């Protein structure tokens, strides 16, 4: 048949032509779809998944610092900590000594291990930690850590009198990855049955329930394969597959649901006078077109994520675009074929019942020959629409005020980059992490200062970094101690510690510093330190520092440090430090540190419990082999997501570095940058905030342009933008209310960051703008369809919303179910994404589409369609037909003749029913 046949000379759209071919060749379409899914999945498995590397995540100054450090080979390497402690009471030194030796011996022989540091003792003496540095990159952590964990378990079994556990970067990453997989399985277990129940209520047919679920699952399978292929262009960050499942099930079921409902409506209205092929084609002309338009809207909106120039958003966007595109393809290709096969089955059953003299139950909601919408809304929707119908202005005003009230908390939104502290405590490594920080709070935050200069400037750089180290350690944001500890005075000045600072150790220990360390040049300055600062070691321990470390050049100057400041537990063991950071020897035990091991205190000393060190305060400097790149590690005791941690970074970047390394700015080629977990988070949030106006502007422009193109109405375009902003703002307000505070922590099982994940708002705007176009397109399409058939705008609004209410509500419930299931996951960011999307969809479906949209359209009247005159002309043409010879109404209030809808697709020999 010609493409123009049966359509009054108008050329069929591509959607209708594809649906018609699928309906005429159902088995070809079904087999072709299955082959497509198999090829996508097989191709993806064949090429494999290309994961993002650490270079892909670099953003801002922190990213620049990481690049400089990596170029010099002095970057922060993945580390594991083996924590050895007593279950209760003091630590058994002999048992701990044996456990340390066992751990060290086992770890050193593993090919995954780069180095094993000396044990470090906690301030209270009840715990030891052994730091293990891994080979390879951060992306290889999860592959490298299992052998280490296996050895730690063996050590724990061999020493039952101690509690021995492992935690660190790699073990936490592996725990999070394993938990994510379990969470996704749990989400599927919840989502699938609820989706089936929802669809069963909508269709009342087990067979019809299976169609949306089957297409959604096969679409997800095909998309996963395509995503693997696409990852070789845009690397996967681990969140892409989660997004494919999240969005794929939602839109896959929704698109199929819209198509199925329209096909059933056409079948009910035709009263058995149209073939299954004709019914599918009729549904394709309306619902099929709406699916394509809404799918394109989601895709175009999601492309805005690429403007963020972020590898995580690239991964999210890729997964979302692919799964929506595949869902649209399945809805306009294989779905018509399935509907034809099911329709023929229904027709055969009906014919069989007629042959047996049995009655045939009408298929659908409306009686044969009745134009759709003539039945009117059900009781529930009649009640819900009553406020907008009777009092549109009041309904609009109250509804908007309520939504704005929900949005108010969003004004206090504090964006954070989720840190390790936010991970679920059901991960064993996170429990160990908490216990590690309880014993060693200084490990909570690490700032890495990276300086690159000429090799000839290495000495000046190291000297400036030592000065920076002293300034930072005098800052309460780094030391978490009183201001009396912030520095020493001039010559002859003593700084005494209060009894609270002293703790329980022996008083009277003196720390004699060289003039450079004192910062005053006075060689006689003494700093009196308390036993808390000393730790639990003996007060007799001495650390003899060389002239380079002292900075004063005085060869005879001695620095007497307490045990905590020395980093040794203090068993009268002198440690000699050379001018190249502890490489020369003196009498007593020697601590040997290579350039690659300086920050971990080396492994040259026999590892025994009695020689275990306390937290070191000597500058943790590392230099590249070519001496061009030098790093300094600074620690802070504050939580990574706390304001104090961010303040320490800000002070480091804007006060301490300019006052120290900034003096080298006159030297050519000196580059300085700071990285670390806090720096990455702060720079990432700043990066996202900088991109948000661009992304949001693109979204608003595209939403407006696509709405105007779809409905030829500038008014609807502006209205759509406003409603999307309103629903997004209200959802963000609810998100802040629940997750930024602490009252819901136990209820939803999360640890509050006192803020919102920085990726969530941007992700919400993009996804919600796309998904809300689904409802906008399907609802307004029904309204416009009625208006173009001559129905007055007021009646078209009420009929269009009533006729689409059940399917839109069902689709919203499916989406809310999928999104809400993510609230029960463990990963905080996924919880927030699931919650905010579920809230946004609920508000959009039940407040925006039921209260605000109809009220606004009723108030606008014909102005809704400005500047298009198509609706006005259609209503003017239909006005004479609606009036009978006596001025009465011949068919109904504004209804076009139902015969006109069926003349094109009637079965041969059938006569259109006049009703």
C-alpha cells in the first residue's frame, strides 16, 4: 500500500510506517528484535568494559596537583592499614610484637605490595597500625586487595588473643563495589513485583502485564551491551550500569504502557470493526508519535550533562541516552508486532465464542461507537479535578504556594562531594575505618602539597615546604589543639601546656628546637610539651636532627621531642636524622628511609612492638628522582566532609602556601598545587557550580524549543519550563529537609553529610526535565487532539486530562516504585538520587498535572495555543456541525462525528457505527 493511501493524501509519519511494517510482519519484527538484543549484548561482552582511570577524574587545582605528582612518581599511592588492638584492656606487647612481625613478613612477599612501613602506636598505647602501600593505580585496587585481606585473616586466626583487621582505600572501594552489586539485586527484587502488580491493576490481564516488563528487560540487556561498546569512547565510572537499570525500567515500562493503553482505547472505540493491524497503526499515529517526542526530549535534555565536562556525568548521560533510545526503538518496532499477535489471539477467541452462541465481553473501557473521553472521568479523577474545574484561579494560587513552600529549604542547600565517611557501616572495612580513626584521628584528612620546579631549585623548595609544615602544625585547624600550641616565641620564650593538654603523662619534658624550627631565630627558645603530646612513651627519648632538618646550620643543636612529636613510642631509642631526611646514621637504632618511603618512615629498622612509633610530626617530604617534583603531606583530624576540614584547605591554599612557598614565586618555572580527598571534593563542587548555569540554561532552552515544536505554542513552552522548575525546586527542598539534617538518619539508614551530594541537583534537573516531558507530551497531546477535532478548549482540557489520568498515574507509580527502591540502598548518593526523583515524579504527576496544569490551561483558554491558529480554525469549522437544525446539539458537547475516526481503517464490508 502506498504511504499516502488511506490518510486523505497525507503522508504517514516514519513512526506510523515502521509500526505498519511491524504489524504486517510480526514474526520478522519479533525475531529481529531478539537478534538485535543478542548482538548488542554479545558485542559488549566481546569488547569488554573500559573503566575510567584516575586521570579521567581530575578536576581543578586538585587534578592539576595529581597530574604533577604522577608525572614525578610521587603521587599518593593506595594504602591499607592493618590495625592491631586488644579487645579490652591494655595491649599485650609480646603478642602485638609477634603479630606485627607476622603481618610484615606476609605482606612483603605479596607482588601487590610496594612497601610495608614500621608499626605506629596510638596515643593511648592500646593499638598499633601497620601501613601497607600497594602497587598499581587506584583503579586496580579492587583486584589487588583480596590477597592482602586473605593474609590479614590468617594473621588474625594465628593470634586469637588480639583483634586484627584491615581497612584502607582499596578494601573500602571493594566493599562499596560489592555492596553496590547487592543493592542492585535487592532493588530488582523490590521493583519487579510491584511493577507487575501495578500493571495487573491497570490491564487486568496477566498476558498484557508481561509485555511491558519483557520489553523493559530486553531493552536494558541490549543497552548494557551498547554501554560496554560506548565505554571505549566515554569511559565507564561504575554508575552507568546503575543508571541503565534505574531509567531503563522506568521509561521502558512507561512507553509500553502508553502505547498499550492507546491501542486498547482504539479497539474499544472501534467495536470490532477494525483489524488488529489498523488498530496498531492508529495507536502509532498518536501514542507512537508521543513516545518518540518524549524520548527525544529525554535524550536532548540528558545531553546537557556532557556540558558539565565531568567523567561521572558523561557516564550517567551515556547510560541514560542509550537506554531511552533503545526503549523508544522497542516501542515503535517490536511492540506493534506483539500487539498484533495478541490482538489476533483475542479476535480468534471472540469469533470462537460467537460461533458457540456465547456473548463476547467488550474489550476496553468505552462502549462501541463512543468517542473516547465521552465516558468522562471516573469518580476519583472527577473529585481530583473538581477544584481546578470549579475554582481554577484559587486552585492555581494555592498549589503554587504549596510547591514554593516545599522549595524553601532548598535555599539553604549545602553541596558536598560524598567522602569515605559517608559510606555504609555495614561494609566491614568501614567498621575498621572507624576504629582506626578512633585510635589515630590524624589519619582522617590528608592534604598533599605538590611543588614542581627546576632540579637546581630543589633545596629552596624543600626548605619552603619545611616552613609550610611548621606553620600548618601551629594552626589549630591542623593540630586540633589550643592556640598555645600555635607557635613559639622569640629568643628565650617558653610555651607551656595546660594540664588538660598534658593528659596523664609525666610533666617536665622539654622540647628544644633549632632557630629555624622555632621560626624566631633564637637558638635558646624552649617549648615545654605535655605528656599528651608526648603520648605514652618515656620522656627520655631524644631525636637528634641534622643541620638541614634543623634549618639553622648549627651542628650541635639538639631537638628534644616528646614521643608523639618524635613518632616513636619512646623506649630510650635515639633516632638519627641526616640532612637528606634521615639517611645518615648516629649511635643507636637507625631509621632508614628511601625517597619512595619517606612518608611511611621506611622499613630499615627491625619491626618490633617496642620500637613502634607514634604519629610522626617531622615533615613528610617526598621527592622525585629528578628532584624536580617535591610533595609535603599534611594531616588534619576533622571529618572529610566537615566545615573545619574545608577551612583547613582554604587556609592552606590562601594563607600558609603564599606565606611560605609563595616566596619562591619569583623563581622561574615554580608550580604549586594542593590535592587530597578534601581538595578533590571542594574543587569538584566548585567545578559543578561553575557548570550549573550553562547546563540549566541549555535545559531551559531545549525544553522550551521542543515544547514549541511539538505543540506549536509559545505559551505552552513557557508554561512547561515554569512547571519543570517548580517541581524540581520542590523536590530539592524535600531532599534538603530529609538528608541535610539528621532527624531522618535512623529512618532511612544513612549518615548525614550536613549537605547534599553535589551531583544530585544537576542530575535531577536534567532527568526530571526529560521525564516530565513524558507527562507533558502525553497529557497535552490528548488535549490538543481533542481541540483539533473542534472541542472547545475548556472541555478539551478536562477530557484530555481525564482520559490520560489513569495511564499517567500508573506510569508515575511505576517510576516512583523504581526510584524509591534506590532509597533503600546503602550508597548515600544513590539514596539521594532515588529520593529526589521519586519525590519529583510524585509532585509532577499529582500536583502539577492534576492541579496546576489544568487550572492554568482553563484560565488561559484559547491563549494556550498562541501563536498557532490551528486550534482556533478547527473549532470554528466544527461549530456549525455541533449545532443541529433546531439549534440543539446533534452529537454531544463539542464532539466530532465518531465515524470520521474509523473510515480509514474499517474492515472490508463493515459499516461505521453511528452510536
